[in-house]
């Protein structure tokens, strides 16, 4: 009985790892880069393009 529970737990842990590493973290990383770029875009709209002052 214990080995069936342990194997079920290991399978669930492996599936959780795959979902996190393949789907969730890449979406978070792309979202972070998008927000960072959007923040710079808004900053340059408000402050003007970089260059000599």
C-alpha cells in the first residue's frame, strides 16, 4: 500500500514540475519582459527620447 501511495505522489510531483517548468514559468517570464518594455515605452513617451539635453 505504501509503495502505491509513494508512486502516486512521485507521479504527481513530476507532473507538477513539468507544468511549472514548461507552461507557467515561461508565461511569467514573457509577461515580466513585456511589462518592463511597456514601462520603458511609457517613460519615453512622457519624458521624450534619449539624447543630448
